[in-house]
């Protein structure tokens, strides 16, 4: 790994872990009309926060716009427990998508 790539990775990791969750909380609060304080890492999107199918459509557009990634609901749903979709799992999905996009850009 080159020094530039390593610095880039460290800077991205700081944004990714710390900021993705906070940004996601704000998006979820807006989409689900929920108190941001109720949106914790272990909150289930459907059971705890009341997300419905239409909310996932809005959420996918907002996530794509905010983070510049392609949000594939099926891919997200297959990334964890098939009956539990937590905010933490969604944040992890976004982090992986950001990392994957960065790796593709660096390879070009």
C-alpha cells in the first residue's frame, strides 16, 4: 500500500466510522419522522423505528444522494440477519460501499 493510499484510507476510516452513523441518524429521523435520540445503533429499522416498504425507497434515494453510493436493498438485506435490520447493519453496509467505491477509483 502506498503512503498516499494509506493516508487516504485513514482519513476515510475516520469519516466512515464516526460520521456515517451520525449522518444516517439524521436521514432516518427525517425519513421516518422519528426522534433522532431513538435512532441507536441497535435499533431495528422495521420493528423499533417503524420503517415500511415506501420508507426504504425514500431511504435508498437519500443514502445514494448523501454518500454517493448505489444502495441495493436486496444486498443490504442479505448482509445480516434476515429478520433484523439494524441501524448498525445499515451503517456498515454504507461503510463497505464507500470503501468498495474508493478501491475501484484508486485502481483506475
